[in-house]
C-alpha cells in the first residue's frame, strides 16, 4: 500500500503531529497530513476512531493537546477569528432553526456574516439554487426531509463563501438519491476551487474523494488515493477491513509480548 505523502509546503491545510487527550483517553494520536488546495479530502475508518475530534480541531472548535494545524498560512489555535472567516464547518448536528423557514434560516446566517445588498441576493439564489431549495423557501426547516435539511445546512455554511469546507458525516442516515445530490454539490464546489475535508461512513463516497485518510483507534493508518488504498482488493471496504484487522492483530500480539 502506498503512503503518498503530501508536501506540506503545497498544502492549503497542514496537520502536523496533532494529539488530543480527554483526561486519560487518547482521542487522536500523533496525526499528520496535508490537504492540497481545490481537492476533496475524506476521513474514513471505524467508529470512535477520532474523526470528529480531528475535524473539530481543524475547525478551531477545540485546541489540540499538542501539534499544529495551519490553514492557508494561518495557525488555527492562535488565530481563531481569522480561521472562522476562512472555513465553513458543518458538524453532525448542524444548528438549523426548525421553527424558521428555509429563507429565514438563510437570512439568519447571512446576518451572522454581515452579507448585505446585491451580494445577499446573489448568494441566496446561488446556494439555494444549486441545493434545489428555491421551490421550498417558505417551508419550515423542521418540515424538510433529512436530505433537504442537510442541503439547507450546507447552503447556510456556504453563504460566506469559505475557502475550506469541513463536513462531519454530512449524509449520515440520508437516502441514496439525496446523498448523490449532496455529493454533486460538493463536486461542483471543488470545481470552483473550494477545498473540502469530509468524514463519511459510506465508502462509495470515499471513492469520490481525491485522497483518503484511514483512521482507527485514534491513529492515522494511511493517507492515499482511494485507488491506492484499494490496491489489490476488490473494494475499498475489503481493503479497509483488512488493514484495520491487521493493526488490531499487531496490537494484540504486542500486548501478549509485554
């Protein structure tokens, strides 16, 4: 399996030796990778592997216990306010206002980012347009389907036109058609030059990423293209399962040796 390292000098996002401990629990252990500008970088792996914690650190929501994260030359931990302008972050439970309409939710987020005048109209039409939500602007967010809620969440995150989009399992539990539509939007955003970091539990989505980071038990096992991770295996899933089992067996062997 190839370990194609990204040159940190060319990377828009550079994660170096990042660790995160919660008390005695190691949530992320010594993780390093680079994400190139204008690419989709996917995080995949077992449940509880540390993917959400890692994304929260990249989004400046929590500070790493050690190591550094730099986005577009800006250190995430020390320049939080500057980072907030650079990124759009959509956590697993994104805070839409269920008792507001689609339009009112968009208004709320545009107010937060101080978007006014003609620019406001342009962005509203652009982001509701390619989320296919314009026919539903008067519908309460609480009455939308799971897939439409996620697309509205994405539209709200995109209104300030961030350089980097950070998404934590955005299509979890969403129907297959809506998942495909959501990824069509992501692919279009990448085409417009946006850099996207996304975690997913769906490996068909992993195939759509330019590069993947495979995480297990707080560690990064590999960073490579989906084709390189799959290599000699029939599917990405079988490759990942094999890699995770290999690591677990090594850990078991090591504990017996002690």
